[in-house]
């Protein structure tokens, strides 16, 4: 949400820090995001934006049955979002349906929200014959099979990003993720969490690798989504080298963001393309009579795609989409690391000495090897076991219990079971598929979100 000062021009460098400084809080809240692909079970074609088996039909059902309210980019424009008690339901470019959950104090509440959302879309999904897949890359569709959501910035991105990376359109149309957002107390705390999570993201990406198919066939790895992100836009993605030094500050992230080319600005309801110009140049020189505002800066920060993104929260972005249990496990993992001092210190010790160059290099093959990936004389399996132990201790220490007396560490059990086998979610669903064709496997399974929706 744009703050009340958003129309102000950016007069000095310190204005750029405002969005981060004003977001500082000790609240320790959690904001989950879960994306998923919709398919028509009868013929496995992708869900479209409008028509019978469509996003708009889903929106209609959620409005009528559960009181969600639709919103558009501009008066009279197409519906692009629902707002309700669970947060917001939004759309990615290829009609991926996303729940951006309301802010929660515990993983228990996050898990409840995710399950409630899936339960809410279940009746209309059964009526329409839809199934929902929590995987990181669309298992069947080609780019041309997917319908574009009519959001104003997407045509700009559609034209610009392919000039920066061969898989940019795949990222937009065919990838899906589970993410989580976390609070930071102050500048030191934010940079500490950024450094730790940047270093750990390749490991977490491997732990949650869950996209073993491409266009109906198994590819030669476990996370095609992670493969795609290697070739999207080197300016605005990756691991942000600026924040790896031990004394990093907001200024380090700001300086990185300033030198990333923009997509657009908005003026009086109009979307104005501004690709290629860095925000630093736009701030200093303007463009066609327009001068940079705080709203432009906030909008620009939202168009950056690093593996960990700093906005009004810290957003961890490196995992493939998952079924319900593993989606909650991903949120629990980061919660245990970020919101307990001893756990965060232990995570810092685990990644001590890990360099940007090493972590960047390991991304080149973790998408293929998963937990078998070698790193600094050991494997990701060993490191994942250590990381899970640290997070479990942090969650136990938090002492947040549900009505049954369970603390939040209970949500780690599914990923702990996988890591104990040295397996990723992708390897489990490949085992379940067996010798069946992918089409037969998908038709015969209740869905890859957790046996709920169809």
C-alpha cells in the first residue's frame, strides 16, 4: 500500500531509506504467499482468465460464498485481485492463483489460512472440474498455451524481459512458488537477516525442489523453476552481492536497486513505459518531464526479483510451490530461523565464510542435483539436517502452541522426513508417478496441493 507521502518527490538520498525505516517493528509477524496452477481435469488444459473454467468464475464463487471483494487496477478495469479476511487472492501473469495471506503471529495461523483458502476454492473447483497443482514449473503447458492476465505492466515486462534473459517469459507464465514475508526490527536486524537468508537460499531451494517436469516430460533435474531463474534478468535477480558484507546497511541494498533498469511509472491512472533507464538516472534526470516520487520508488522495489527481497518486509523467494504440508513447512523453517535470537546466531555460524561467488556458483547445478549437491566439502543433505535442527530449536524456543498443545516445530516434520531420506519433493512425486505417463498420473491423483481440491 502506498503511504501518505508517496506523491512527494525524492529530494535526497535519505528519502530512499524511508520505506525501510518506517517499516521497522518488533512485531515478528509472518505473511505467507502460495501460488498454484489450475488445470481442467478432463483434458488437462490450463485455466484461463475468463470463460467457464476460469479465474473470473473462481472470483465469482469466492465473492458470493465467502464475501471476498474484487479489485481492479483502475475504475472499470478487469478484476485482478480479491480482498477478504484471509488477505488477498491475486494473479500471476499466466493465471497462477495466489493467496497472499493476512499477517499472522504464528505458523499455526498461517497453516490455517492456507487450508481455509484451499477449502474455499474446493467446491467451485469440483463443479468446474478443476485441479490445482502445487509445483514450481507448469508440468504440461507450453508458453503459447497459457492465457495472459490483463494487468497493465505485463505487456511491458513481456517485451522487455526477453531482451535480458531467454527464460524470462517462462518465469512469468510457467513458474509458481511459496514465499514468506518477515519483519525486521531495525537496519542491523534487516541486513543480518538478509545476509543469512541470501546465503541459505540455494540450500533451501534444493530442499524444496519440486518441478521435475517440462512440457509433459521429465527433464534432467529436480527444479526447472530454479533453472529458469538463472536466465531471467541478471540486473534484477539473483543473490544481491551488495548485502553480503558484514557491515551492510540499507544503503547497500538501495544502491543495488538504484542501478536496476525500470519498467514503468504511473501518473494519473496511466501506465507509462520506462524500460532501460535506471532508477538512479530517473531520480537525477527525470524522464519526459516526470520526476521521481516515493510512489515510483516503492513501485520499482516491487519489480525487483532477487532471491531475497527487501521492501516493508523481508521476502524469501527461493522455493518451488508445494502442497499444503510442505508450504507450511517452508514458512516454519524461516520463522524458526528469523524469530529466535539463538537460532539466528546459529544460522549465522552455519553460513560463516560462505561467499557470494560460492553460493552463486552452486545455483548453476542445485536445480539438477537437489540435496545431492556438493558444497564446501559436504553435501546439501548434511547442511539441510543442520539447518532444520537450528530452526526446530528456534520454533520450540518461541513456544507458540496451538489448541492441541503443539508448538510450531510440528510443521517441520514433512521436510524433516524428506531430508532424512536425502529426498526432495520432486523425487517423491516422481516415485508416485512410477511408469505412468504424466497425463495419466495427473488425472488419477486428487491433485498436488494435498488431496483437497478436486
